[in-house]
């Protein structure tokens, strides 16, 4: 069974920069996994931030960026805002099956 | 504007079935797919499967493939997810999301709470 691993929690100061990562138990994450990143706030539906590793939707704030870093998918927030406090999930594609990571709770403090 | 509007909350008995709907608007329905994701209380997101609104092709999560069926009605631009043999651990919020194929998500529905009681 494929497992996708994210940091359980991270803390960042307002205005700071933080990188969340997404690792696959099958090996290095590549563009062929089409990493998607989602933000979810309590009581709300998830919101898609990033698709296909680094592509942004029209509503994605410029401070969010996606990449591949050291064999993992990565989501970097630059100039963190208080409203960025949320749970973040990655999603990886495995040829007809998709697997979510366990989520990273980001605290802005 | 693109919208996905899901059906309301349901309470079901163990062993019953539930069918959640996802009515779409604001785009050409058969140009995209619909993925289904669920979230148990206090837990993370779980991918359930995907259906092409173009040709009805489906991919299901292995753990659910014996109990889940995803369908679409192109005449009403609505997608459906039916889950049979409900158990207490199926209690969750069920989300639909529009996707390009099954790989790139964009818009999400508001979620539908399904509660399974014994």
C-alpha cells in the first residue's frame, strides 16, 4: 500500500517563509505524479492551490509556489499571512490511483 | 462561474446504501471529470475515485471498489456517488471535485455529511 508522507505540523512567523514537503513510499516524487496541493480551513471544503507540480489557479495567491525538491513535492509559502493558518494536503497520482498525504497543520505564530 | 452543489446531509443505518449528488454548472460538463473525496471526522482526506463525464470511465480506490459506483447524468450535468453496505467508518463528509482527467483538481463542492448509525 502506497503511503504519502507530509510533516504533521509546522510553525512559521508572519512574513516568514516555510516549505511543506510530500514524500512517496515508492521512491522519488516526479512530475509524473502530478502533485496537487490543497488548503483546508476548519469547517470548509478544501481549496486547490497547485496542480501539476507548480501550476497555479487564478485564485492562488502569488506567495504560494510548488516545486520538486530533493525527491519530494514541495509547497513554499513566502511572506506568510495570518490567514494562511490551515491544514495543507498533497495528492499524488499513481496511474489510475491517487493518494493523499496525511496533511500538514500550519500554524502562523 | 463554475459551481458544484452537493445534496444534503444523510443519516443511514449500517448495511444501507447512500447516493450523493453533485450538480454542476458554469462549464461544459463532459469536458472534465468528477472526483470524489471523503473526510472522516477529525481525519485527513481520502480519494475515493473518479469518473470521466465524457465517456463514463471510472477508477476507484481499491479499498472501496466493491462497494462504490460513480455515475453521471449529462442531461442534468450531475454526478453521483453511491456507496453500499455502509459501516460506521463510512461516516464522513463526502466531497466532489472537478478534475482534468483524474489528475488535476480545481473546483470543489461544499461537501455532504453522511452519518452511519447502528
